[in-house]
């Protein structure tokens, strides 16, 4: 007998639970329905999309140049292709202001996503002008400035409000590009990461995503700092037990143990998941788990790896005319086609 599919609210709760499991949530980012279905087929418990991979696959550069309607359609196709929860990378929300961002969040939930990446770097596309006209010309993606802290806090709060109105606890993965800022030394990157990470958690984020963070000691420092700073002063026991989906602490309300003191003690380990981007120089997943990392994302890497294989196939066709790259490790037709026959 086929089990009933999970409701959006149940999928959101499941995705949140995965951020507090004993082992890190590993997300192999998809860019279309087929890649998402294959990831699910391999047994991964959730799907994340990559904004860069989706944009490139549809013929656009990263940086919110992919038309929002096409992004929504692409994410909806991923959500239809799988049964597991889907979290969508929507960059800084394809929105020029907080009101527009709330609309974007409502639409992304309607498309089927139950989580989002929301980043604090200004978009490259000048169509999404920053509120401060003096900053508008600086939107250059690589090395772009970050949104002012107060503004990013307001954007995270707006995201939570929109999700609350939709009736789900959208899992907000708040990304900070403090480590990807041009000309910033490691000490300043760490200071910015700690300041923004704590503020984003207080604003309603469920996880802090820090691309560019690779050093094991730095990773441990971030995790310890965010968890310790949120132990009691920021999350009182009464709030930890709140079931109001508009609060920052709905994640704790679902714990089986309702004793406030027990919940408060456990919050050290459950409130501040950190997301690390996989790649060169990053510790292995087992090593990240030992450091306390709760989420590992592959970003646009899988799409670029697939493009690397395609390049090898094309190069081999031009040179030797043989088919080794084409056939070695290829998924059989019946297997890939069967993913959609259900």
C-alpha cells in the first residue's frame, strides 16, 4: 500500500528535524527534475536546488539574472519530481524590497519548497536595486557588498512572516558571504560571520550558511560561539516552548520533552545549525560531523561536475572518436526513465 504523501507543513517539519539529527544533512544540489529524482533515488532524505546551476542550465548567469517566473517553474518541477522535502536557493529573494520579498516567499512555498537559502550579498542584476542609491552601482556579485545588517534582519523577519501566513515553518538557511568579501582578512571575516550569524538566528533563521569557511578551527569557533551565545539569554525557556510559528523557536516546541529546563539545556545543540559548502580544502563529511556541522551543501558543484563529463565526452568525440566517457558509469536508460514512471 502506498503511504499518503506528506503535507507541506509535514515536509517542512521533516526538513527541520534533519537539521538536528545526529549526522549532518547532506544536500547534493539539483538543477532540474531529473537531477533531483536521481538524488532522491540514491537515498538522500532531502533535495536542495542551486541557483547558479539552475540559471546556467536555463541559459543565464548567476546573480538573479534568471527571470523569477522561470526560477519558480524550475523549482516547481523539482518539487513535483520528488517526495522528499525540497529547499530552494533563491539568492537574496529576487526582490527589491521587503514587501516584494514576502511575495517571493509566498510564491516559492506555493511552488512546493519548504526551505530557502536567503543570502546577504547584494545581487549582481541591477534590476534589483539596493534601497540606498549610493550602494546601487556596487552590485557586482563577486566581491559585492553585503546588505546592511539591520536590513538583512528585516528581510529574514519578512521571510518568516510570509511563511507563517502560509501555515508552515519554512526552514530558513541564512547565508552570509562574510568570508567571500573582497579584501577582507580572516579575522574580519570571522568577526562579521559571528555578528551576522547570531543576529540572523535571533531574527528567525534556522541555520547559518557560511560559504568559504574551511578551516576546522574556525568552523568549531563559529559553532561554539553561536550555540553558546544563544544558550539562555536570547532564548528563554518560555519562548523555547512556544508553538507560535511566527517565533524563532518553533523548532524547539516540537521536542518530546516539554520540561523547560531540559529544553533549555538541549537548545545549545539544537538551535544553531551551521551549513558548510563542500569543495576543495573542506574537511570530509565525517570530520565536519565531529566538529558539529549540521548541514553540508554541494552548491553548483554537481552541475559543474556534470558539465565536466559532458566536456570530456565532446572532447573524446573530436579527438579519438571513441565512446569511453559516454558509456563509463552512465545511468541505464531504463533506470533514469523509471524514475518518472510512478
